[in-house]
C-alpha cells in the first residue's frame, strides 16, 4: 500500500484518475480506497476548511 501511495504522489495523472474513481488500486478493498481519497482530499483543502464546534 505504501508503494501505491508513493506512486500516486509522484504521478499527477495517476492521482487525478484515482481521485475521480477511474483508477482502482489492485488488492486494496473499496472501503480503504474511499478512505484514502477522503484523506487526500482533506489534505489538499488545508486546515482553513476545518471548523471547531465546542460542547456547551
């Protein structure tokens, strides 16, 4: 999995295909691929998009 992620980070075309669901990672369950997309998407958006809601 580590090597697959490194390949995605090195190749913008592969990353775009993966992020749009046109590339499936062999041997990686769909749920893990969706989780990886979520992590990569959140890392691209940056910390400015996060909000904090405190408990009252």
